[in-house]
DNA sequence: AAGCTACTTAGACAATCGTCAAAACAGCGC
DNA sequence: GCGCTGTTTTGACGATTGTCTAAGTAGCTT
C-alpha cells in the first residue's frame, strides 16, 4: 500500500488547507468541528506518538524509516507499528515502502490544523488573562 | 550531561510562559517534554472538552459559568463537571465560585503551549540548523 | 431552620487504549 | 528454492476513559 490519505470529509468551512476552524477562543467550536479535531488530537495525545511525529518531522530529508525510530523507545516493534498506524490513519503522516524499509513523513496540512486551532489570539482589547470582575459591563 | 531527565516534573526549562518545547517538526521532542505535552493533549482530545474550552474562551467577558455550558450538551451535569475538572487539572482553565455560580476562564499560557507545539512549519528545506528561538509575546 | 438551586464527588459500568507475544507478510541475498 | 531481516497484523491482556445514578457540598431565599 502506498501513502494513505484520510478522507476526513466534510470540514465545515475549511476552504483552506491546514485549517479546520477558528482558533479555539475565537468562537464556539461546532459539534462537527470538535469531533473532527478530537480525532486528530487523540492521535497525538500520547507521548510515544508525539515523539514519533517529532522524530519523523525533524529527521534529515523530511522522512524517516521505522528502523530509525524503533531504537529510541523501549517498546517492541509491533507497538511502534501500532502507533505509526494511528498517526497515519489520522492523516498526520504518510508512508511508503521502498525496498526493505518503510519510510514515513509528516503531512504538514494536517499538523497545521492543530496549529490553527490553538493559534494565539492577537486580537487586542479582549480578555485573555484573569476574569475582569463582577462588573460585567460590556463596552 | 545536563538535567535531561529531571525527577521533578516541572517542565524542561521553560522560562517562557506559554511555551514548552520547539515546534514538533523542528527537533525531536524529548521524553519529558513529550510526556508533559501528552498530558495537555489528552485533556483536549475529547469533543466535549474541546467545545467546553472553546465556549469558555469565546464567551463574552472571558468567562462562563457552568449554567451557560450545560445546556449545549446532551449530557448530565456530573459529566460536564467531570470534563471541566479534567481541563482544570491540566491547567487549561481556572475556576472560581462567586455566590451561587461557578465561573470558568481560559488560562492562555497553557493553551499557547499547544499552539507553540504545532506552530506552522515555515521552511521545509532547513531543519534543526537554528536553535529554535521562538519568541512569544509575553502578554 | 427548612427548602430550593447550582455544582461536585463517589462509585459503577461498558468501551476504548497501550502493550505484548505469536504469527504473517514483504524483500533481499545466497 | 531457503533462510534472514524488517515491518505489519492478530489476538489477548490489564489500564484508562466517558458516562451514568446516587449522594454530597455550597449558597440563596424564605
């Protein structure tokens, strides 16, 4: 099998690649968008998968073979393979077999969705620290 | 070797608030940093908690009481309370009781850690040749 | 104080997750 | 072909998670 591309269909209003929704504190996340992003987040919410993703993304040449990854962990090969499958199913990485080894690379569009979700709000004049006070007088 | 594996959890060396580590594809994530970020990500890797966080962060006044949040879900109050506790334990939100109601607000420093981790990949050609000096606006 | 509302804690349950050992699959070299 | 190495699949196991009901705590109003 070759590089997998997850359907991840029906993003609400994502006309742009690498974006699903507005930053988390900009506007309430819709039910569908939340579900979609949760799938992505579940895939990275594991220390092993986080390190795998990071090792793949920062590896020279932009890709890494499984043999490069396994030694860094105290886990069996099937477990590493399982984690890679989770990342691949989520659309975070792609894979391809070339001869003996299988290579993995990051799919930046998907990673960028996460970055966009937690993008800092640079919008001035809004809260972002402690609650104002009991005086809730909106402008 | 420097203190790469500190027994006390405390984060590697983040003098910078709202930042834990370099972006995920910049350099391999350390074991401790990955564990720390995974805790944060697990807290957010749920559609209900994602929406809660978003509803709180985007609520007028910068805070929301539980009564504002419960109606949006088809879940019992204890379940909502449980999810809020998970978010609060992770340091993503703060809470305070004022009279009858309990108010929640976002802690942006923690959310920014997630944003920094998935910061967009800029130059796909050059990696790890710079010591990752991202400077987040200190609020 | 008694009753009411808002919210949290405690305990239980099925479902999912992370891990492993064993087996299977895919290429390469002899 | 046969054996060897690299990677994935299968099946199983305990641990964790999301949800509920029931009961508890905190504050207001009478």
